[in-house]
C-alpha cells in the first residue's frame, strides 16, 4: 500500500531526483524511511541551509530540480538563508519541511511556526501536502520550480499525514516539463532585428537565465555573427569560454567593474537571461536594450526597446538571422584592446610567509582541469575570483550571487561533486565563510568525494574591513583571532595542509589531484592586492 510519503518519493524518483540533502527531525521519520525504501540517497548535512546549498548545486549540475528535507520549526527556520539563496539565485529546489498536523493545532504549539508565512516571500509557492493532493501537488511543484524564472518551492508534510494510505498508488508520470512558455512574437523579433541592424557597437550581456536551457552554442553563434563582445554575470561565467576573442569579462561585482566602460560604449545591448539581481547597483544605461529571457521583463523591469519572452535558444537563433553593421574596430579588436588596457599593474610583495590572492588563483588555474568545478564563497575573494578566474567551460563556476550568502562554497562543492562523480571540485572560501559552515567539513569527509577546500586565512572579514577603510573609518569589529583551519579540518577527518609559499601550494594542489579524495589546503593570505583593497 502506498503512503503519502512513498507517493512523494516515487514522484521525486520519477523526476530523476536520486539524492536528497537534509537534516531530519522526529517529524520526518516517515519520509526519511520512504527515501530509504526508494533507494534515494540521503545526504545528512550539519545545517539546513547547507543542505539547501547542496541541493542547489546538485540541481545546477544535473539540470533538474534538487530536493532537501528539514524538520518543522527550528529546522525550517534554519533553512531560510538557503531558501533565500535559491530564491534570489533562481534555483529550482524543493524544500520539504515537516509540520504538525492541522488536527493538533492550535492547542499544540511546541516548535510550531507558521511556515507558509515564513516561506511565502522566498518561494514560488508554499504547499501543504496530504493524502488529498500528493499525487498532483508534487509533480506541480517540480514543474513550477523549473518554469519561467526558476526558483524554490516549499512542501509541508506532517509525519502523521506522511503515513496515510493513498487510495490510488500509481503516482502520475512527470510529463516532459515545458520549461519556457514561448510567447515570442514576430513583432518583437522584428523590432529587435531592426535595432541590431543599425547598431555599430552591439554587446551581449549573459546572465543566470541561461539556465536551464543552456543555449551556449547559439549564444556563441550570435556573438560571432554580430561581432558582439560578451559580458557575463558571475553565475553565467564560462557560457562563452574566457579564452574566446569576444569574451570581455564579468559584471556585477562592484559599482565600477572595468566592463562598465564597454557597456557605456555599446549602442545596442542584448540581454540574454540577464537578471539585475546579480548587480550591486541599479541598471542605468541609455543604449537600446533587447530583452531575451524565459520570463517577462519585470521584478524589476529594466528599460527595454524590444522584449522577446520564451526560449532563449529560439530568440538568439532568430537574432543571428538578422543583418548587422558592426563597426570593424568593435568586436574582437575592441575586446583585445580592452583587456590590454585593464591588465593589472605590478603586484605588491606579500608579507613573509603569506601568499597573494592572485598567486592562489593562478595556481588553481594551473592545476585544475578545464572541467573542474570551482565553487566560491562570499567576500573579497569572490569579487577577485569572479572578475579574474578564467572559466573555460560553462556551469563550472558556482557562486551565490543573487543573495551572496556566506557559507555557500563548501556545501556547493559537495553537491556538485556528488552530482558529477569523478569531476574534481575546488572550493575557494574565506576563513569566516568556512567557519560559518565548518560542520560541512564532516559531511565532506563522510561523502568521500574529490573536493579540495582552499581556504584563505587572513583572520578577517576582509571585504567589510575594506569597506571600512574606503569609508575612512578605523578597522573595528572586522578582524578575529586566526583559526588554525588545517588543524580543525583534521579533526573532521580530512587530510589538510597549511601552505605559506607558492611551492608548498603547488605541491599541495598536485597531491590533492593525485589523491582524488577530500582534503583542505589552508593558505596563509596577504589580502593587500585584492581589487577591493583601497589604494
Ligand atoms: C550570511 C552572510 N553574512 C554576512 C554577509 C556580509 N559579508 C559579505 S562578505 C563578508 C566577509 C567574508 O569574510 P571571509 O569569508 O573571511 O572572506 P574575505 O572577505 O576575507 O575574503 C561578510 C561578513 C554575507 N554576505 N552573508
Ligand atoms: Mg577572511
């Protein structure tokens, strides 16, 4: 006899969800047991938000929704930062929480928080599951999470409801999901083509909306046909490989990213899956903008001269068929000149026994195979690596950028490595970001996947200290007693080394790649050369 719990897990399984991340409570034992019976791998995390980050990265790598499981009140509350990340980073994650059954309420209040109220603003829907709707609501939630602009969906299920018997035990097959509603009109395409036909300096902005369609070859064809430089947001890094002649760089890290100079020069902007949630300043550029995305231009709307809503692949293909009058000194020659002009000045010498962030990034690029994952946390190191990491493949640079939530990178590396066994993953994190989610080092050791955590020990929340210095204020509340992170990692069962020069770093990275086991490299960092450090 199927129960509500087994009907739910059957639907997850039919949708290709073979891994669920979470931290259960007493109110989730029915569902947990249904996962076991269905052979769905359950990855026990040490914090609920970490579980959501893992599910997000797993979803991103697999190209299908991720799922995580928490208990009611405290577990669901702990997951809120993770779900906010899935919301602002547009990630299709099902967050399944427990709750007390309606029959016990309102007399029973222990651990009861109104979870619909808590999750409604940060999810596409918050749905109570029981015997009456489990067969329809779960497939609907999966479809909703992926459609239009993707995002998280909350399912709430009590242990008592989970044990109820479902009359019809045949869970409906999840139909081929229609991910984007194609409402593209010929008029919109014609308008866009006529703007492009007049443009002398067209430029493409590619953002997180390339997911889940991944129209990378179409994007490249349009860029090459139009001779349009391509600027990506951090979440789209690698959509056009950074060694391509039209790859101009990354936007969205600071208010004065170098690529804003090119955006100012452009006389036509093609916004492909571009979501201003990734920018740290309001969008204010006068050049006519062609909007192409699987969702409407709202939330917030940016001024657009033409709007193509629907399949990005179809939109970019239609645009490529237009005519172009790009100036000969634009495109690849302009990108080459731009890179030459923005190349970094000579770097300062680091303090003895310390490495510069640029040395770390260059060593990582030397050692990491082109298809390796790099997950990056939030802080000065994120700004630096988002701007300067040469991404050679799409979907390999994973970052929290809509929410920009610390603690993301270690969990995302675990989720990505579980989704793509055999592909090495590197996690670049600040010391404060790692300390925030340190328990996941134990999850990493237990999972045994090939993740190398590279933690930058500068004893500071450096990005905030830089903001203080830029504001001319004394350093206050932004430094902490250094943690011996290699020692801490060993306590969690990881192989770990502290490195103090480039030779030691090279040796440690080479060792990690040979081992193909989880490990940690603690880099003693001198943050003096970060682009965010005031000069
Ligand atoms: C959960 C969360 N809390 C606070 C912040 C604000 N914040 C952004 S960067 C940062 C500093 C991070 O320090 P660390 O991880 O050591 O990285 P570093 O800046 O030193 O490279 C802080 C506190 C945030 N983004 N997320
Ligand atoms: Mg730090």
